[in-house]
């Protein structure tokens, strides 16, 4: 598998109640089964939700006649809506036939997006008091300067997401597919973990020591967070889940200095080796942006038997960091690439200690499913496609995942097999899914491309090549008070914002919108093409 051996089994694979005074939409609104053909759907009894469901039906049928759901013709199972992998071949239909998918543990996937805005606080709404503000965007980084409290709070948010997912299964009409043959893919957006100054110090989060080299010190804060996340997802309820936990932004001074300007101060201090009193040039700092990926289930009770990956982002975007804040913006210093994790002894040793495999070629395989994973700008730059061509004999993937903050599926190549699917979770509070419907040779300029629609992700068909499809359900998160001080309370997000992308504008009815879980229909895995 091309692993570079490192110690201890790690590796580098090159290949409370909310404020009642705040106006907001219903705490749990479900856009349940948007494709129902008779009386098989039983949406919530509220008039608002009924209007929503009817409106979505009208819009979806109007804009995407190519959307098909498996069923007997008279309706679909309200607990298990699926997309039919309708294909269009560039060659003669008789020259190719669709055979069954290889006999593995899973026959299908279902995508669940935690759709939250991670673009920072808004000065115009008073969210940036006592924080440095980017003059161009009037935004600021959010988070607690006490890093221990900051990471603990993020853990509470993750716990709320997992609690919602776990409880959904016990509903009479769950949004999440109960079939153990369906791999549920949960994805969070880029910048989910970045701290109050734009990046966490590696010394604070990973080292856990005092800079003296004494390994007897307790684990770093991010290690503790990761251990707690792994414990939560080791529940048997998540046996058939794959989690992409957004991305974590970290930084480290090139000279290796740690927290508090390298003087061995408190790990909870905002001032450290990357943001101390001494002004640093961005080129004196190593920047890292990576996506932690975990397989759920009982196996994750032991890190030695748990699928754990860190997907590294390669390219720095102009939007990755704010300007004129405590941490220098590397884009303003003509820095266009993140550092490799192996340049940091702290990262290298931590990943090895926790048996995390660092992925540098955007490719993993889970139970026979070939999965490509990209982070934002890497998608537009074609990182996955380039690595498949140079390291994997141009073999296409079954599923492509994109975690981003300002990206769309259409903006980069999507090297998926016929019947393959692309899932995106974006930090501007949107998600999208696209199914490849042709059976011809892969064309990176056509598959799930077409005319880009910015970040709207409207469910329309491509130019005969691809099929953007609609979500099946949306659940607003109830514990929205967890966001205050950590994520913007006023950036557009939530089910109301999702409805707007489908042409149903109810945004003006509310002053605040909680983040949401957007749940897509189950999609069968690609079938093999036989001669």
C-alpha cells in the first residue's frame, strides 16, 4: 500500500435551552421524502411543513425530470428512498451491460451532511467584539482563547450531532437508512476546528508537554478530543458509518518554538509560538490543514483496529485565512502550499502514536469501496484525478468526498465510475450530491461538471452526463446555543437556507438559523461494466 513505516504502527500513505428571545425556525423540520408519488409519505402535521413538502415536490419535478427513485411504480418505501442509477452510454447500448456490484459488505451509500457555516463571525452583528477583524470581509475568527475550553466545546457540538443521528433510527419514519448493507457517510465542512486565532498551535494540541521533551506529560488537547470522538463513534449504532470530521487548522513555528512564544507558558494561553508578542512572518510558520477520517463501530474502541486517517490539504486558498489578524495570512506572502505533516516532529510522532495513517494521495479503501477525498481548493486543482493517474493507473473511484468552504462539485474533475457519486459538504452552509449517469469513457470536463452554479447546488441534470440530485430530509439542530462564540449566529444556514437553494424563500421569516443535518437518499454503489 506504499506505506512509509514510522514508529508504533502509524504511517504515511503516499499513494441547555436556546435563548427564547431569538426568532428562529422550528427546531426540527424534516423535508421528508421529497419524492413521493401517492400517499406513501406522511409529513409533519404543521401547515408550514406541509407547504414545504408540497413546494419541494413542485420544484424538484420541474427542474429535474431525470431524478428517479426506485420503487414499483406506484410509490416508494417512505423509510428507504433510493436514486436509480439511470445510465446514458456514449457507445452502443448493446456493447456494454451492467453487472452486479462486487460482493462486499455494502451495496450502497447514504450521505449525511452537517451543514454549518464555518466562515467566521460577523462584525456587523457584534460577534467580533475584542477580536481582530479582517477589514475586507468584516469577519473574525471565533472560539475560546482558553484552548482547553475551546476543544471541549467543539466536542459537545460533535456529541449533539451524533446524538441526533442515533435517535433518528428509532423514529417511526427515520431519515437514516437502517439497512446494515448501506454505508452511512457523515461529513463536516472545512474549518470546523481552527481556534480563536485562525489555527491551533501544534504544541498546544499535540505535544501535551511543556517543551522540555519530557514524554511523561499528559496528552495534548487535540489528542484528547480525538480519543473522545473515537469513543463516541465506537457505539454499535455507528457500526456502518464513515465520518469525515471537517478539517483542523494547525500551525507551528519553523524554529520549533511552542506555546506562549516558546517560553513554556500555559497551554491555555492565546499567545504562543505562532501568535506571540513578537511579530512573525508567515514564512516563519508551517501551516497544516487536514481532515480526520474515522470508521465507526466497535472496532474503534481500540485505536489499533480502527480505520483512522488524516487527509492532508495541499493548496492554500486566498480564503483560508483572514488578513490583518493575529496570525499572518500566508496567501499575502505568496505561499500557496501547506506544509507536509512529516516536517513537524510533533505531528509525525502524534499520528504514529495513535496509529493514524496520513494520506497524501487523496485515496482510501473501506471494505472494498474505493473512496477519493479532497479538501476545497485541492478539488479545483484536480488533486484526486492527478493522483489516480500517477499513482493508481487511472483507476476511478466509487465515491468522491469533498469537504470545503467555498467550493462546488462542478469546479473540479470528478473521477468516479459510472454509477459513482460525489458528495460535498461546504462551510458556506451548503451540501450537494451528484450521480454519474453515463457509461462512456471518463471525461474530466463533463462528469458532474456542466455549467457551474456557484454554491447553489440546484438539483438539475448535467448535459446528458451527470445528475445532481436532491436531499431527502433536513433536520435543524436543536441545541443552537452551542454555537454562540464559536460559530456565527447570523451567517445563512439551516433548513430554511437549504429551501432557498431549491427556490423556496422563507429566510425573511426568521432572524436566526441553526445549522442542520442534510440527509440524502440511499444510492447504490457502482456496478461493474462487463464486455
